[in-house]
């Protein structure tokens, strides 16, 4: 599972997430079986038994021998089929001040579908074990037949094709106490013995191979930079960079993430507080996550194409071989996690690239929403999953610039002249400077301020509007529109309008630059 020589302090510090849970020694075996099956049906995980999951009170297991024996039998007696587990005892001092142990139950992701005694199937989703409907169960059964290509043996690959020095670096990183050879043969089915012959898995070659492209020629990441917002061909071809990052998966990810950074545009401007601000097109987390997500979840069984990162002036597009994995769909991808390659995901997590299982897409959405950008767009055709992220420059398109102008570069005279606009805006641009100051105080970003400016210039005096109108004006996602209205409420510059439907508002300011009720 990647956890070796774990201390009780580390166990207590862990948050309950996709691959970790804490349970009391008093848990009923039937209840424990739900969690064990949920982990086995998803990405695997670890259950720490002997700690209250609510208050993290150390109960220990040494003084509850009969209950401990029942818990150890649970994967056999209460799970169908049996879930293989490994166990580990962690030394501790219990709540009574006595020397004791906490039991760690390590569960591998399983290629089988596991149910409890009542023939109920559970799947780990975030920090919960979700009971599946009949339809979801069928979907999971189908996915189980496809998702472990990484465990397949690679034809003609031998231990000679593994970079043992790199394996030694890795096991030192995770604190594995045995040799590199023992790690490969005793963990995660990296090397299996069949009919007296060693078989090296796909995951072993991709993660530890000397030259993975010898066996998987298209298992690399390709970066293409276009001049403009569309890909042109022929005499109009507008490719300005075309680079391939090969090697092991870790090397590919590191190189691609670094290269995106140096290809990004940065905008430096004088902020409203007199301090220069540097604005990146893509935040560090967002640009890293889209690369890691592609490398982690691509279907390596599709050998005829590669991962392609396409950078346009207004967006990043990432094409990854494969479609949505398992239970994941376009509609639920923000909160549903399912690994096509759980061993690759666990490996990248050990290097800090996969922060928490199930967190990546949600955090991307939150970061983009915080700066007023649309959520990532996910689209799947027959064998390619396309992820699109709009850049910070997206909110500064030519249409918006012509419509709203660059507020910081306008003179005081220009900002007063609002009569020439197509609409009669709710406030003057001089009054808008007060809103900018409020945004700065609240810590809102430049793209958010730009969105608010655009919205103000498209709303008439006393006009009533809601999220649908914001979405239409800004051509943004519904979540972005709701987030923007929430910010306006927080700044107290809009008032709720009753009798016009839920979530309807108008601005408090008028085009005379006065707050309603002020003289």
C-alpha cells in the first residue's frame, strides 16, 4: 500500500479519504465488511482499527482479543468472494495509558467484484462507502473486466528491463525495508512467477523500466503549442512548438509540467493596493493536475496514440487515450473517483503528484471558480478523453475588451462617461472603483473583478437578474455564475428581490453613483 514503518502519530494525523479510514475495535464485522469491500472494489486502502473514527481516541486492540479475532476473520467470513488483506500492528499507548497496538488492514484494489453477506456491493467514494444500485453494480462489473491492463504481463520483458537503481531510490522514498528485487516480487504484482518463468507487468515497465517506449512506443506525452485559438493545417499551419516527453511515467510528468510553465504567458500589472501582481495563465495546481490526470488514467492498452497537450492562446486541451473510467461520467466526474490504473496512481501519490484520491477535479473546479473561470470541460469520443481548461486570458477576449475596456488603463474622464454604452449600466465607472476596492479587500482575483465589471456594464438600472442571466452575459459555467453572485452578496452590493423567483437580485447602486437610500 505504500505505507511502511508507520508510526501511531502518522496514523492519527491522516484524514479519512478515498484510501484511508479509522474504526473502533468495537465495530461489528458486518459493518466492517462494507468498508473492506468498498476499498477492494475501488482503489484499495487502509483501515486503522482501534481508533475512534470521530474523536481519534486510541482504544487499541490488545485487550480485546475475541473482538480482534472476529475482525481478522471478517474478510473471509463476511466478504464474497474473500478479500485478500495484509495486516500490520502499530505500537501505541492507549487512552488508559497502557502499551497497546493499533491494527492496520491493508486492502489491495481487486479485479473482482466483492459483496457483503447480504449480497450488497459497496464502492469507496471520498471518505464514504457508497452502496451501489443495481445499475451501478452492473457498470462496476463491466468496468472490472477492463481496468487492470496495468497488471498484464509484457511480452518478452524481463527483470533486465527494469532500472533497479531507480527502484532502490523509490523504496528508500517510501521506507520499504527489504531489497528492490523483493519489492517488485512481493508487492502489487509487479513481477509474477508463472510456470517457473518471471513475468513483468505493464505497470512495472511504465514506472520502473529502463526504456518503456521499447515495449510501448506511443506511451509518451506530446506537447504542441499553437499560435492562435485554432489549429491550422497546410500553408496556414500555426504550430510553434512540438515536443515529445518520453521515458518513465514520472519523467514524462515532471518534464511536461515544467515545460507548460515556461510556455505560459504571464501578465504583471500594478494592483489597486499599489503592489505589482503577476498573473499566470494557469495556476500551478491546475496545470499539474491535468497532466497527472492524463498520465494516471489513460488507457495504456490503446497503443496507437499518445497523450497530447495542446496549448492555444486561450486554453489548454489534453487528449488522453481512453474514455471515462468505470463509474465516472461527465456529469459526476467532479466528485466520483475511479482509477483505471490504481498502481500508477499510488506511485504518483508517493511523489506528491496525486494529492488525495478523488480530490483533483474538484480542487481544479474550485480554483478556477475562485478566479472567475469556467470549470474544466470533459468530452469523450470513441477512444479519446479531451479535457479543456480556459486560461486567465479567456476573460480578456477581444469582445470583452471592446465591450468593457481595460478598467485600470482608463482615465478618470473616461470612467465617468457611461452614456455612450449600449446599455444604461447600474453604476458609473467611478462608482465601480469602490467595488474594485471591495473586491481587493475580499481577496478576489483580477479575472473575478473583470467579470463583475462586464456584468455591471450589461445590467440596467433596477434590472432584476439571477444566475441564468450572469451565465448568458459571461458565457460561463453555472457554478461560476452562482459563485459570482455569492461574491456580490458577500460584498453587500446586491439586494435580494422577493416575488420574482428564488435567487433573483438587483444592484444597490444607481447610475447617479449613489447607494439606494443615500442622499
